């Protein structure tokens, strides 16, 4: 069984009833996570959650099957939740599905994987499995999702405020949901007692986004202007910004570029696509020049390698927090050099 964010809601209940293994993937990690949580919430009896890291399953591919077939410590039901990178869980999933013994539901969220990954290919044609691929949402989609969240929380919210939350969250539905929840708490709103939301309310509780400060460095690095990277990194250090937060800004822009690549296809009209996307309010009009430049650099295999590079950098920063600034600087300089070489080759 296969799904995307467009049709997942329509099949979620059936998947929760029939699916043995669910594999959530794609460049929109927040969308994949939201969908995975939704699927678990729809299970008839989720029971105890057993969390298994993908790296552990790669080392011990038999463990997933053992856990899935084991009884809960307290004799009740259980489900298994796996966070993996790419195809870390491939061998474990293969071992699990090769055994016909009944097992508990297994939900896998695989960062950096797609529906073309080896693990996805094991599952995609099975009636008892789900492969759900999530692409980065556009501004309109996230704005609509924010309004839906707001309605469910008892907030009367107009489109302008919903769009502001979507932009401020960097199109990340997890952050947007947190903002809606804070607003509902602040206004004492509920579905039974709905409350209107004003711009002043959002100002009072809204998270401040750093993306405006990050953008010059993001555009400098991805645009291949490597001679300017050092001064931008110095500015970021002086502002005391979090290295992981900065890397997330790069990941959001790369996900956006990947989605635009998919729409563009081979030999497409970059300027025409961006004009249409801006007109439909799926991208911010001020981002058009930078996106125009970056789309001409990061195409095809290069955007895939960039995505993989950022995932590896993210893991490295989390594992080596004391050296995070140095590791980030080295990684960004490497990306800038690659972009610069691509520009020179085009010239």
C-alpha cells in the first residue's frame, strides 16, 4: 500500500486496521512524523510503545522480529516505534516480513529515505504494509493545516494570521502545532468555548523565528559565494545563534529546493516556475532571486547529495555539541565550494 500526504488522511483508518508495518519517509520529516503519530492514534489498542533506534536494528537485525512477536511486559498490547536514517532498518524489516508469525504493529519513520529506498521496496506491494512518502508542503498547504488545527483547538483564526504562523514555523507543522496549542492555552479556548485570535494575541505568545537572520548565510552558502561565508559565520557567532537551529534553516531550504526540482523536471523553465509558485503564494516573492540562483546549481544528483550531507552534519552536531560551531563551519564551507565549482562549470 502506498500513500502521500495528499491521500494519507483518506486511508489512515484502513491502514491502522490492516497494516503490519508502516514506513514513513520523504524530505518532509515533520509531515512524516505527524502522520506516524496519527496512525498510532488510530490503532484499536496501541498499548505499550517500544522504541528502537535504526542504528540498533542495523547492528542486530533480528531484534525487530523478536520484539514484534513478544508479549507486553504487563500482558497487554504493544506497538514498535522506530526512528531510522535511510535504510538502517532494511535487514530487520526483511527478517520480520519473512516470518508469518503474527506480530504487533511496527511504525518506522526514516529520515533521508524515499519510496524508492530498499526498505520501501520490500513493503510497497504488500497488502499488510504501508509506504507513505511526504514531500515538503507549500505555504498554502501549511496555512490551511494551521487553520484546521486552530478550528480543532477552538480558535477562530483568519487566513492572514494562519499564514503568519506557517511562515514563522518555517513550514514545519510541528512548530505550527505548538504555536496553535500555546494560543489556545493563552486564550482559554476549546471546541466548546471558541475564542477569536488577534495579531496582538499572536505577538504575545508567538515564537520568534531566526530565519530572517539565517537567510543571508543560507543564500551565501547555497549560492556558492564562498569568499563571503567567513564573514557571515562571524556575524552568526556574534548573534549567538544555535548551530543546530542554523542547520535546520539549511534543511528547510534544501527541502524546498527538492520539491521545486520535482516540479521543474528536466530542462524546465526555472524563472517561469518560480513566478508561478510566487503567484500561487507557495513561495515568498522576496525569495525568488535566491531560489532562481540555487535551483540552477542544486539539480538532480546534486540536490540528493546535499540532502545526505546535511543529514550527516545534523547527526554530527548532535553527537559532538562541544565542537558544533567548528563542524558546522567546515561543512558549510564544503557545500559552498561545491556550489562555487558548479557555477564555474556552467560558465
